[in-house]
C-alpha cells in the first residue's frame, strides 16, 4: 500500500499540473511518506514543487500541543523558512492573507474516521475558503484506520460546531479524500478538487480492516490517538469527553479506557451484559484500574473498563463502539441514578451548549440515557435509519474496493 504522498512523488505525471504553482501544505505529525519523511520535507525536496506556506490544524503541524483544546501560534519553519499558519489559534478559518500565499492547497491529514475529529472540520473550512477564492485543493489520501463500517447518527441541523461541520454520521467509513469529495458535493462547492488516491488500499481486508498492518508505521495524528485500538474505539469513547467520567487522558491508553474513582465498573459491566449483550460482541471488554496523571480525576485511582480490539475476540463487522459507549452511559445512569454524569464546561469554542450534545450532534442520546423508560431498542430504532441512509449516500464517493 502506498499513500497519496508516495503516489505524488512516484509519478511525475501526477505532479505536472502543479508546475509553476505556489503550494501550501496542511499537515500534522502523521503526514509521512512510507520511508518516514515528513510530507513537508519531501515536498520541499521535490524540484518541480514550490512550497510557499504551510498550515497546522489542532495540536500543530508538528504535534506540539499534547492536551486537548490547547491553541497553537503561527511561526516560521526553522528549516525551510516558510510561514506555518495555525488554524487552531487566533483563527480557525483561514484569513485572506493566508489564502493569498498559495495557488494550490495540498492536504495530507491522517484522519481516524470519526465525525467529531477536528481535522474534518478544518478540511471542510478549507474547502469552503478555497472555493470562495478560486484556489485549488488537492488531498493526498490516507487510510481510514476504523475501516468501512458505519455507526451512529447524523449531525442534526442547528448543531453545527467545531466538532460537527456537516450532517455526517459519527463513524463515517470514508478516507480523507473520499470525505473531501462528499463535503464538496454536500456543500455545493465549485472548486478544483483533486484526490491523489492510494495504491493497493484494501479497506475490507483483515487483519487491519482499513489500516495496512506492517506496511506503514502508526504515528499519532494527534497526541492522544496513540494506537490502532484507539482509532477503532474512538467513535464511542470520544463521547466521554462530554461526561465527568475519565476517558483515559493522562494515562498511556487515552480513549481506550473509561472510568471514575467513585463508581464500581464491575457493576456497570454486569448491567451492560444484561441490557444488550449483542452490542458487546466483537471485542474484549476488560475491567481495569488506572490513575490519570493529568486531566479528569488526576491522581485518583479509577475503576474502569478497557476496550480491546487487538486480540482474538475482535470481529470487525460486529464491533460497535458507539453502542458500547451509549450502553455504558445508560448502565451508569441505571446503577447510579443521581450520579452527575454530564460535564458542563466550555468545549471547543462553545460555552452555552453541553459538550455531550455537541459530540452527538443533538440532545437525543443524553435524553435517552436520562430517561428510565427508554431502552436499547429505542436507541437502535434511532440509529439504524441513519446508518442505512449514510451507507447509501456515501456510495458514489468511494474510491477503493
């Protein structure tokens, strides 16, 4: 398997339309060739390409910001002496001055297949900005480590935010290039959009099912996206950012473990197993203990659960991380009815609406958890129509078998 950057560098014909153009790169730490060079360096070393600027999304071009919601500043690249503009700092939408620095924006982002990942929003903003200013945008495509499965609900109208740029389902099953094509179509954008497709990408093939194991290294696209297991779990575990439960930030397995110091997660797991055991199939759910070194419940011993997709129990098509997370929240509410579950705090530039509602793209999941009369069948009835519709709607934009 070769990612888009390798295909661009390998084939002079792919680069020909870029001759005599000023290029800018949107990248991050996982923007790498298969031999480990950063895309910024590789493009600078390519004689036909003139790179005049670069952009960094959340966490920075080089991944300098470890924690969540920490802004980055603009700077001058110390090696290449070109400006690196932050799109997660003073601005999140590119300014006119930033857009004036290039003719073609090259996007090389390793996405992890979940709507709320802010790189999706940054991509959507740049598609809009390039269309408005007559700029071309090229996506150097990369694998979706979560593969093709679809799960969750659509972002509802009126719930757009920096963690929800468009009516995309939570676990969308598209590569970054395919998602760019879908976004441009959904937003009715007229722009020169090119996707440099991967070679040899087979998202339905095991054992990686979206991630080509032993072919390219796992490099954290954001500091807490630390493993393939995390990427698979993320469409569910990200919901816990909107709760008082720890999602494992401050541990070595962030967004793979969930817990709290004042709950018994063996009780929670037993309740989950009684409510909807089929939702737990496809992975190993292991009770565990952990102590965060920063973030929620810092320095406190937490009872919790860890989700494993890295063992013999993993069944890619049957693994349902969104349903697992929802069932965990429901089980906590049933076992501990008065527990203060929903975290009220400023989240991704939002101060009025609850983070859990921004993450789910509406109020329905929180209301389902808090309603003692609502059961798993009610949630299933909400999710299945959206999943069916998204699977149909995305079909014209798929570029790989």
